[in-house]
C-alpha cells in the first residue's frame, strides 16, 4: 500500500506538470539582496545554543578515531574463484523484483549447474560457523531448507556448502524469477538446488504448501533444495533456519591458509598490529574479511604494505558506500534511508525513518517529475531495515525537554560510514544534490533541536568534502537569513566544519565578522562563541576577531551577540586565565565599544551558576593562581564601577553569593575576593548596600553567607555566632 506524498513545507502543492523541469521548493530562509531588513528578536541565548550543539552533534564528529583516512585499496574486489570467499557473492544493494499478478514468469533456462571448480574453491576457504551443523542436519532430514539471515552474512555461500557436504552429484542455481507457487516445478534435475534471495511480499508469501510440493518432487529425484532470503515476515507456516556468520578471525585464518601455505607465515600475519586492530573492531562481513585476507597475504614487511593494511577499514567502507549508492537495481527508498541514517546516526531510529521518506519524496520528484510521489505506508521492520544497511539498534535513555526517556536508537556498525557515505553522495553523485539540498533546508527549519543540529552536522561534512558547493547551496543562504533559526544553523555548520578542519573556514569567519551584511556578521560572531569551547586553541584568534567587530561599532542585537559569544570564551577551562588577561588588556583599548565588550562579556560569564561556570573554576583553581586572581579582581572592580555595567555586575555578584550559601569553596573564594574589590569609599558603600539588601531567589531572608561577607568588608561588625 502506498500513499501520495503530502506537499512539503517548501511549498509544493501538487506534482510538477508533465515535462516540466524539477525545481526545489522555494527557500523561505533566503533573503534577497544587500543589508536591508532588521533581524528578528533572538530566541535562544548563546550558552543554550552551545549546550544544544554539543548535546545533539553525532559522536563520530567528536571522535578523532572514527576516521581511518586514506583511499580505496586497489584490487579489493575478488570473486569466489579468485582466492575464494565464504560470503554472499553479490556485494551491492538488495535487488528488488516487482511482480504483477499471482503467477511467476516462465524462463527458457530456469536452472544452471554451478561449476565444480567454483564449489571446490569455496570449500577450501569456507568456515562453517555456529549454525551450519544444525542446518545440515535439518536439510538432510527434510530435503528443503529455508536459510534466513541478515544481508551479506554469507547465506548463499553457506547454501552451496550445505549441498556440497551432502555429496550431491551437481548443484543447480535456480532462476531469480522462480516464484513460490511454481517452486516444485523447477526441480527437474537430479542433485542439489539453490534459490538465492527469493523476493517475497505481502502478495507473494512463501507458504508451507509450496515447500511440501517441492519436497515431494525432490523425494522422487533424490535431490535437495536450499532457499536463501533475508529475515522476512512473509513466511506463512514456514519455520526458517536462522543463519549466523562465522567469526571474522576464523574466516581470515581460512583464507590466509590458502593464500599463504606456510603455517609460520600464517601465525606472523595474524600477529600484525593492523590485523589485530581489524579483528578487534568486529562487525565485519565475510566478504570484507575475504578482501582483507588478500591484502594481508600481500604483506611483505614494507611500509607501503603496512599502510595498506592500516588503511583497509576506511577503504572497505568507501567501497561499500559506492556499491550502495551506485547499484542501479537498489530501490531509491533504500538509498534515501541510508542517507538519512548517515545524518541521524546514533539518534532515535524513528527520526531516520521518518525523514528518510521525506528525502525519498524529493528523490522521486527529481527522478520522475511527471509522477506524484508515493510513500509506502508499511514496510520492513526496523531490525530488517537496519540489517540491510549494515546497522544496528539498541534502546538507550535519551535526554529530551520532557525528561529522560528510553528510545530505540540506530547506528552504522562501522563508525566512519556516515562521513564516507555523505561525502560520496555529495561528490560522487552530484545529480542528487538538488533533492539533498532541499531536504537539508527543511531539516534546518524543523522544530526539533536534534534535527536542526544534525542538518548542520551533515552540512559541515559536506563542506569538508566540497566547501565551495556547500557554501553556495546551503551555508551562505542560511547565514543571510532574516530568521534566527537558519542563521544559527549556519553558525553551527561553520563551527563543526572548522572543528573538522575544513579548509579556509577560520579565515572566512574572521572576514564575516566585519562583512557588510549584518546577518553574516551575526553568524560569524555566534560561530566564534560556539567554536572556542570545542577548540580552545582558537580562543585567541576568536577574541581578536570579535574585538575587531566591536571596534567597528554596532548596537542592538549585534552588540548582545558579541557580548554573549565573547562570554563563551571564558567557558574554556584550559584558557580561562589567558582570556581574563586578554580582557584586562582590552580595558585599556582606546575604543569605548571594545572596553564595553570586555566588561559585558565578563559580567555575562559571571552571571552563571551552571556546572563548569566561571565561578566554579575560580573557586577550584583561579583563586590560587596569582595572575588569574588579580585579573579577575580587576574585571570585577571595573565592572562594578562602570555606569553601563553596574546593574549587571551586581546581579552577577548575587549569583555568586547565592551559590556560596550551598558551597563552602565558593564562600571561601568570595571571602578572599571581596577585599580586593574595595579601593574607594564608594566601592565599600556599593558592596555593603548590595549585601545588606540581598535576598534569596524566592524572595526570602538574606542568606547567612551574606552576613559573613559583610564582616569581611567591615571587620568591626560582631559575629552573632560568637555572642
């Protein structure tokens, strides 16, 4: 069952007229021309945006070990006859055959004998695995066996070897057009028969009666039949035999025993560091292990051979992604799911599945503009879709704005698959770009933070692969938007692109800080604030760029953005002392707007009691560092005495005092800090008045710690606890 796709939020109300060229949905985020227009009111503070970015960015971006580097290993594809393989011979996506009506299509040649040499070559490297013995016993007893398992786990090779172990005189491969209803009619030749990847559907199930008819025919000829298929819900009265692949180490050892005859060579090769690393990563398909065995067998002790082994993991993922996307027989919906899963790797499965169908609609409009897009309402179970994508799912507790809830999350088994897959679709299949760009723009406008952040992360990966195209088609359009959301997505994208060391991003952000377009300036300013907690080494260049913008002038929303982003520089623990020193240096700048930026950012950073805030760092570390303690006192004293900052500074001081009520280390830090803030009688009067009138957040009485701090300022005040 399929349904016509609803109009997208981009503005398509109907399918494009016949013969009309496909055009993407209008982009409501883009802004036509120049510096016109005023920004809308910002709806999210910088600290919240930074938390959101870190919370929802996929883990592989933060994991340097996720990238193997290098290029595709030459000569990685080998057939069964070229060294053997305990695997499915077909390496691409699953072929889907569409049948109309209830009968099957007759063929002139429905069966062909598999050459004996091929079976012998496969037998020399085949590893039985944990399910083989049970499957063999069942086939010998029942004559018909349905072998079901995940995609590309060696089902077909196992089927051939099951028949080979029975000693049949010949093994015949049945035509892929063979249907369940006429299965028995095809079993005319004596010996063994194998039907590979039987396509089933709701209207074309495999029933127990089909197998009974086949068994009767086989009993007359003394033959056997193995049917392989992926785990399917369309088995009626049929109990399949589950197939599990053998261990990767056993498959590798079997192949190497054929490729390198000397047992001493075998032990040495298995002990190589890259080989141990490969096996430790797990989740390898038998076909991948077979290709790796060829590379291991070629190892001659040289540097190039060692580099090929170390690079193989990445090369194998590259090859798999090219096969997935380049297979002309693979359904378009499966490719859309793969791309969506790459964007939402390690996120809830429902997001990947839901938004994959949205991408599928765009692909259909691109490929068949004359037809209305359709989305199947029901399909494979999540576990089966993930198996076909060589991915897996697990229930994890996810933090949402409604609290922590268990959710079924999905991820590729190979950590670097998302990066490689997105890079391949962007650079290797440019015809898909119009649909992909429209889809990512829709994700950037989604109400869910995780969706918006994943759109930014995907765009960052695309920028690393091809920066000019990503800038033209995605990032710059977001950056010049009048709306807050797309600009934040642009800032997130550039932040993550720089984190991934995409070329020229740092220089671009520096230039945009003084761009003539207010929205580009806003984007760059916010990006610098988001970037420095992730890349502390860039705190210095970021502050220089932000100060340069402040020196050029500006006000309103931009001034607030500058202050908020500069304040985030003080959230970098390893660089806080250095940043305090730089802010003190800016107090002596000859431009008032630069001095205001330094004080405003300091006050904004101080007015924060969250975990890891500046107050926590000062109580734990900063107060014991002479230079840091001096600089922080200078900034506090100057802020409190500045007419433009006094109100905010007193509010920030209240945050520290309230926190000191529950934390002894903060109270001790304040006792040491406050005397350094009193230089004049006005300083003393201001602080004393503030402490006397300070109340708890709920409006209650003055905290007891305020009395202790008052006595620090005025030692003659008696301590009530000692009376």
